[in-house]
C-alpha cells in the first residue's frame, strides 16, 4: 500500500464493521470513513422498533465512535470516483486518494409520486425515525396508512398499533412477503396483523396521495380513498450508487455494485462493496445476489477485511438470515425459499400465534420460517448447518 490507506464510503453497519475488523486483523494504515449523515454511525433495526416506540434513546443504536478505530471521519457524500487514479471526490470538494476503497453506501427508499408531502414518511435514517415519531405523537389515536407490508412496513404497523393508532396496511401482493415466502405461508403470517387489529388490504396499490400541504388520504387503484392523518411508505429501496454512474464500476440494472465472491468490484481487487449496495457472486448458488439484511452486511464486512488485511482471503458464503420483531414477538427466516419448494407447517400451542415452516426440496431442508418460536429456530439452525433432513427437523419440532 502507498500510505493512502483504506477509504470506506458509508458509516453504517457494513462500513463500521469493515473498519473494526481491519484493526482487529492488525491493519495499521490510514482509515477514512465518509458519510453525509451527521448522526452516523448508528444501527437501523431499532429505528422501526425500540426507538420508534420511544423505548430507547438514539445513543443505544450507536455503532461506536470512528476514533475507536483510529479513523478519520468526513461528514460529506462521495460524489465521484476515478478508479484509474484511485481518487474519490466528495461533494464538499475534498479529494481523497486510496489504496483500497470499500463501498458501503447502502440503499435509499423508493418514493411514491407526490412526495415530498407533509405527513408522508419513509424510514431509513435516524432523522426519519424522529420525524415519524413526532408525527405519531401528533396524530394521537388517528389514522396511519402504511404503504407496503414488507418487514419495515409490518414493524411500523406493529409499533404504531401498540401506541393505539388506527393502522391500515396496503400491500400490492396477494399477501405481504408472498414473493419471498410463497402465498400460503405469507397468508398465514399476515394473520398476525389481523390478530392485532391492523387492517390489511392486499392485491391493491396506491394510485396517489391526497392532500395540499399535508396528506389527508391515499387513493388506491380500485378507486377507494383511505383517509389518513399520516402515511409511511415502505415500498423498497434502491442502491445509493447514482454517484458511481460514470465511474466504470459495474452496476446491475437496479444500481447494485457487481462483485466477485470476495466482494471485489474490480479485477485487481482495489474496490470492494458490502451490504445492501453489493451484488456479490455466491459460489454456492452459482449467481450474483444482493441482500438487504443486517447479517449479510456483517458477513460481507468480515470477508472484505480479510481480503484487505489477511491472513488469506476467504470467499463469501452467504447464510441468508433475517429477523423481524412484530407485535411483541419475533419472526425469523433462515435460508431462502425457492420456487417449487414444498412446505410443512408445524403449529405450537399457547395463546399467541406460534408456528414454524420447513421449506423442502425432496428430503432436503432449504429454508425455515419461525414465528414466535425460538426453540424451533435453534433446532433448524443445527440441522441446516449439517445439511439436514427436512423430516428430522419437522419431527423434532413436533416433540418440542
Ligand atoms: C428501519 C429499518 C429496520 C430494519 N430492521 C432490520 C431487521 O430487523 N433485521 C434485518 O436483518 N435487517 C433490518 N434492516 C436492514 C438493515 O438495517 C440493512 O440491511 C443494513 O443497515 C445495511 O447496512 P449497510 O451498511 O449496507 O447500508 P446502510 O445501513 O444503508 O448504510 C449506508 C450508509 O451510507 C451512507 N451513504 C449513502 N450514500 C453515500 C455517499 N454517496 N457517500 C457517503 N456515504 C453515503 C448513508 O448515509 C448510510 O449511513 C432494517 C433497515 C431499516 C431501515
């Protein structure tokens, strides 16, 4: 290395984990973190849960202080890249040279036409969370419409409902997450919303937002208008890579950074990408995947730190895992259900909805969904680690 060191674009979980892991691996060179968010580094999962609920203050989501890793921090956005000269340009005019560059700039929420509009929120940053929480305080027990029933939409619905707010979730698919989980399992999972008094409207989309200065309603494609005092839009994200468009770094059609199995974005392994922004080659699946979940960012950060600081590079082997906290319980998905997988559902007793689903291809367990049943996850993890047999897992669940 020339002494210009490692520059990391994005100081969230992916970027800070790279910084920490580099120091743990003995990397003693210069380290620079660049992020325009003045509140960074902080973790995002509590933004739809504990912080939105008012149970935690923001400090509990902190991911540490860049000084801990001996890093220089720039509160600015990366605005341009010249890979041949190894130069990163920031939006405040600063130019940073680098030996290795790590792209950990994540993703930004997709918006609806008509945004920005008062009372209409997205939830990605701490500032978004504070803005939404203030609006939930303002509307009291008023009406919140959540557009999109994915993990974030469902968590916002759950947190708002616990505050006594009247919540409607609008979901374009036949059931929330049906593309990921399959229609039958998604339909069963969606009952959690109904159990908790949340209105769920599926198979319909938003035609437009209604309101002058502030939102007063949401019009659906079937012509209905839902009155709304506030709206949360959770319709997915797009990699934050607009600034890389002319850089020569290869992007997929969504804007994800195409990487090899070491998370390297170029042939000479100078530029890497981790987390929500990275579409890495997965040798097990034999294709490139981009994953928008916390554990993936942590795993890829370890791969990149090892590729840069040694001892030996190890390829990325993704174990798909996501959790979501809803209605006082926990949902987990381990592994990725595939089209055509068969499912076995095992229901546990007790007053609250608790069940586990084994996805199988023949005898082989491919993925497991657990709902409010941590012991079922422990059993499934053990089995997945040893390429377990679906019948064994289902049998063990029945004996729990
Ligand atoms: C509200 C919420 C709840 C979530 N809950 C869960 C959960 O329960 N379980 C789970 O598995 N996952 C959850 N996730 C997803 C998880 O938080 C993300 O997968 C994770 O944050 C990705 O980390 P990252 O470092 O790749 O990107 P991000 O966290 O998106 O961070 C990217 C950083 O890069 C910065 N940046 C962007 N553009 C630039 C630029 N041009 N220059 C410099 N910096 C830039 C941004 O300001 C940001 O700080 C949740 C996400 C949200 C928003």
